[in-house]
């Protein structure tokens, strides 16, 4: 269902002032609020906090808002964030507060959390000790509203931020069935994050009796795409954002519809060995999959490449395979309507028009920090964030952007557990970038110049999980790009 704001309450359509007017002010230090056991505290007033525009909500007063407590209390879903973070990532604790789960009006029913079978679900967490800020996030992949809980929410909650996340309005592998026209489902993602941001800002103001002094947007993969789109299209709602390997969409490409078919057609030849394997390997390199990433190709062929190509192609070009639903899995080149042979450039103009509906421009209106791993072989860096950084500069917004290419990082941090001697996690780099954004906004301390962040010399897995310097001071070689 496409979202309309025509009937939304005017109070939260207008929003509240962002840090443009408060640029010289840092977020206030965390101050103690009433504890859950205090009958005059926030539990007593929780029923009076209403999420504007929500069709349904349920609130809970929790001793612990991070996954250290929400797993046991049933206020998160570990399956939703499985595979996104390293197993040894530390989980902070000691964050009591309130959680509001609910949903906005919608017609699709892919999200089954809480037994609701209703999309446009959200979660809002309001810590007792609030630092004055709000972090909003959209989810990666086709996951639900708890997908960022371990990678992002735990850490920002422990720093005192209120936190809100959305399922983007449709979930699961059949997300493309939502909407009436090609591109509808993805376009709804953008609308839903805008809707949540407005509602969360108003909810925070109800809870703490003042609006957030800062609103930051962040997310990984598809969530990173949402960060880019929001700062291009609704910069008035935010003070800045951190884009964690966001998906690139633009009608002229490159997009995953350009490079994934090449992976599907050439990888089986490479994997089979023989006299054509070398040529197939070079074809994969030419498509954007970097030399040195070959050890990641078998996993991605089995888990990501085929499925991702078929479901996103179905969303944007359903006519390619006729009446079939998301094509034929792992089909061989030459099979009729096989996604391994998909040629975006040869498709009708209607396909490019569908992509244009969700396209990025680079015209960001607030500070943005982008992170991307050099060994990402789902969204290869040379076909994604390298391109987006050029788009931002071409749009004349380079002064608002910092771009860090993280050597040795790949798309999902859980793969670090499988290849600890070859990969580094992006999660600590995201935290460093987030802190750099805070300093940029609060005190005007500009982050280090855009650059490639090399692997620290002789760093072990534990050290890489604990820190990530953006200026090369940890012993890692780095090269400036601006």
C-alpha cells in the first residue's frame, strides 16, 4: 500500500526544528528519569503517550531496553537480526525505559510479529536516562523492525538516545507482491521511514516534554539506502545520518540489476574449473567483484546472489519472466526468462521509469557519513558507494559528505566469524562514524577526509571488534580521497 499523508495530523506533519537552528548546542548530558519501580514515574503515564497516526500500539515498561533483556522479555526477535553481527559483539545493559510496539494503517500482511499479521509495524524505545536525541532506522534486506537491535539499537540506547525503527511497510521474500505498480513496494519503504520519523519525534516530545534536540538517521544495506533518500528528500527532519553500505538505485545504473546477472552467469563456469575458469574469473572482476574476494563467492552464490536478483527484478521488472513469480532459481544461461541472462539495458523504458521512482540523486541536505567494505560482494563497492560519492560531489554537496572505504570488510558482519583471518567487522566502524557525526554536529569538528581505511598492522580479531579508527591512527595505512 502506498502511503498518503493527506489525512495525517497537522501537528506532526510540520515536525519540530532540527539542529540547523541548534547547531552550536551539544546534546544535553543524560539525566536520570523516574525508575520503573517509582509509581509516580514514567510507568504511571505511559498510557498517555500516543504515537501519532498509529492504528494500534501497545506499551511496556521494561527494566532493560537492550537485547540483554528484550530477548528474555519477548520485546525483540533474535531471528530478525540473525546473521548481521559477529557472535562476540558485546551487548550493553543497564538501560531501563519504555517500549512501544505498534503499526500504522496498511493493507499488506507479511509481518506476523505479535500475531498481528499487519505491515507498517514499528518499535519505539524511550530510555529513562535520555540524552535529548533520537535515532531512527529502517531495516536491512526484507527484515522486520527488530533487525537493527543488536547492530545499532543496543549501542545508541546505551548512549541515551531514544530509538525508533520500522519494518518499511512490507517484509519477506515476497515483498514485491505489495503495491499495484512496479517499484511500489520499495517506494513505500521511503514513505514509511518518513512517517515513523515524524511520529517518533512527536512521541519523544510527549514522553520527555520537549522535542528531540537532534534527530539522526542510520541503517545498513537497504537501510543505508533509506538514509541517503531521506537526507536527499526530507533533510528538514534530520540533523545528519550514517549510511552503512546503502543500496544504490538510479535509472542509468549501476544497480544490482546490472552486476548480479553477471555473477549468476559467470560464477558456475569459474566454480567448475577447466580452461574457461580464468576467463570467468576476470569477467566477475570486471563486473565489480574485486580481486581477493574469491573466497566469498561460493557463499554469496548459494545464499545471496540468485535470490536477491530474482526478487528485486520481480519488484521492478515483473514482465521479464511473464506470469512466473520471481523467476527460476539457479537457472542455467540460455534457459527462457533466466535471470542469469537478464540485461537491464535492453529492457523496455517502463523498467527504467520504475527504477527512477526510487532513484537517488546525491543531493543530500544534511551531513552524511558513508561506510562500505572493500570486500563487499553483494553490493560491490565500485558499483555502489564509490558511485554514490561521485554523485554527491557532482551535485555540489561534497562538503556535507564523508566516505570511508573499509579495507577487509564485507556486507554482513556475521561472515567475520567464518573468516576471522580475512575479514574485519563494520560494526565498530559504524560506531566510530556515528561518534564522528555527533562531533561534527555538536562542535563543528569535521571528520577526517574521505579515505580508504587500511587494516591495522598485526591486529587480531578481538582488537578489530573493539575499535575502528577513521584517521589511520591505529596503525592502519590509509589513503585520502578528498
